[in-house]
């Protein structure tokens, strides 16, 4: 029974619609502290759900700016709707809050596994399921936002039932605990949950903390507000949610392996979550081609990597090439081609992920493919961001090779900016050349010519060229996410091309070095023909350059 609301004495603050003072098992001061502690925990959990959706969507779908905007805007809108809807639950605030927390824990805790499952098992089918991950992302953002938004009015009702105070003071206390909790959750996700537990287990643990905190607050502090039936219903619901979350946590390993096989095929043999990204190696044994994925994006395929790396490296090596800088290329394949040229004295590889270099050194198939370049004393690797390395570089190089992800990958756009190419120009020795992988020319025409315009805006002359014959093997183009294999064992899918830009301070001819050993896939005649075809596709008028504050690459 809830005690009737006593009339407020003259001059007292309004009761803010509460039903009366709650009968608590503790003193009001302690009860108030426990409610604010519950607000703190629930806010932390809510922000973790939000960040987890953003991170997983950026990894699975790509274009982190778009995914972040979708999650935040939908969630904030839903929070407003949830706050309005919660007004109907204020007469039974304790029971309503307990039910909302149990539901939120289940939905938020399982959201990562559900998104990953839809992406792995339906993301590459096309048709009805082509936008499955995006649709599910919106559904989860909307549902979680509704539930989080409903928390605040109910918590306000509960905190006022402990000890009435003016609404302004109650709002200040509640929001202070809420914002501090959000700070804790925002820091815990990237520095604790993600690196230590991963996205799936981290979300499940957050759900468990959420349901325990919500259940303990309602059943421990406001149990007298609940009927016997309501108490037992809430207890059973919380136990069921905890059981489901615990069962999912026990099966995370098997789930990840099954999803990985669905994504990469049954021959996925190395899966490594580094501090920077997820690296996956497939094949490389029993005659299967080696494929290397970074964050679900096909980095190279053993079927065609030589065509790509020969085109990337050898046109730039025509001229002085004693000192070579490779930006990216931690797999060692670009360095393999560089070392085929006589006269190379030093090769510096700047790779942001030390674990990629470790794989290139020690994986039997990958190290054999790169000809064990890291055992060559001329090769020196540095773990650093390419932008920062160029910014603080003190040496100059005859050749700079930009072997970086596709410019349309949001995280890489700064490495295709005018500022980045200005730094690259600064480290070029007199007569030095810069070569840039600019993404597929045929598939992303506008992005390619935006890279060209950006390099020219940095004060360099460019020579565009392309090579065809890329074996995608996946429904999504390389540089986008890796979809389902198109055939058993990774049968080749559509054939595409790679686009490159050779840049220098003065116009340079596009020729192969006559002293280089014979190449397997690239000839001077083919290079000349493909360069002419690439030049004919130039967009007019010229596109504006991309800068750090005005990125212009779009899918």
C-alpha cells in the first residue's frame, strides 16, 4: 500500500505529482544515494549500448560518420518519445522502471550479437536482405533510445518519493548522476570493455550489470511499492534475462567462429583482434589462395596481389630509388617489389598496427608470399600513424609509396587530404616520386579524380594509370566490407580494376625502370595503354580538393 499524499504546508514546494513518501528499508538519505547510484550505473550502461552500436555499425557497414549520425539522431529522437510515453507509467513507477531495465538489458546486451549475425548470414545475399544490418541498426537505436528515455521520468518519480524537494533541485541531482555515469561508460567502452572483452562480450556484460542494478534498486529499495505478484514477476524476468545473457556469453566463442566462417569461408585460419583492427587470414594452405582482411575489408587476395603490387611499386621506381618510404604495406608485399630493384639501400615501412607486421613476419603463408622481407637488414618498420610520421619526418626519400586503404573508408580520408600530400611533398628528395593507390577507377570514378585534384592542389604533377583483372571474390568491392563468398571455396566474383596516381614536383614520364627484373603481370606497353585510357576518363571541370576539414570522398 502506498500512503496517501499529505497536504503540503504553506510555502512548501509542490509535490511534483508523486503519490506519497515511499516506505523504505533504509534511511531516506541512504535511499536517495542508492537511487542516484542506480542512475549512475544505468547511464553508463546506456552510453555503452550507444557506443557499441556506433562501433559495430562502422566496422560492419562502413562509413563511420553516417553510422554515427544515424545512431545518435535516431536514439536521441527515441529518447524524447520514450520520456513522453513514460508519463503513463508514473503511477506504478517502481514496477515500470524494473520492467524497462530488464528489457533494456536484454535488448542492449544482445544487440551486438544480433547485428553481427544478420551481417554474417544475410549481408551478402542482396535483394531483400541487402540492407538487413542497416535496418536492424535503426531498430536497435530506436528501441534502446525509447527505453533510455523512459528511465528519467520514472527515476524522477522515485527520487521524489524518498524525500520531496523542489523540481529544479531534483532534476539537478538526477542529471548530475546521469552525466557522470555517461562519462564513466564513455571511457570504459574504448579503454576497458572493447580491448579486454571485445564488442560481443562487452555488450553482454553491460546488459548483466544493467539488469542487476535495475532489479536491485526496485526489489531492494522499493519492494513495498510492489504487489507480491509484481515482485515475483520481476524476479523471474530478471533471472531469465541474466540467464540468457550468461548463456550467450558462454557461446560467444562458438558464435564468432561460426559467423567468421559464414563471412570468410571455412578456410579462415587466423583471426586476430589487435588494438587497432581485426585481422583475418584465410587460405594459404592446400592450394587455396591466401586472402588478408582488415576490419572485414579485403586487403589483398593471393590470386591477384602481384598485379596490384607490381603496378603500385614499379612505375615509381623509375629514377633514383636508394631510399624508399612505404606508408601502410605492413604485409610486406610492396616492400617485396621494392627490393627487386638494384640500388635500394633503405626501405622504411610505416604501419599503424604492429600485429599486422608480426603476422607478416611469422605467418608461414604470408611470410612466404612477401619473401621474408622483414629479415632483410635494409627494411625498417615503424609502428605509427602515417600522417603523424610524415609530419615529424626529418629524412627525405627518393620514392614514397602510399599503400593505404580506400579513400572512401571514412577512417582513411585524412590520408587522402591536401594536407597529407603536402607533408608527403615535403619529404620527397629532388627528383623524388610519390605513388598513391586511389581506389578503383571504374567503380569509384569521382573519388579517384578527387584524389588526383587533391594531389595537384598540394603542388605536385600527376600521371593517372590503372590496371585491370582484380579478383574480388566477394559481393562487395574491395575497400568496402567483405560479403559472402560468391562460390564454394571462394570462387572469383566480378573483375574490377585498381587506380593509381604517380606524382612528382615536375612532370615525369610513366615508364618502367629498365634495370628492374622482368615483371610477371606488367609491361610497358600495357602500362601506356592503360594510362591513356585512365587519362581519357578525367572529369571536367576539375573537382575540388579534399581537405581535413572538408573531406569530399563519398561512396
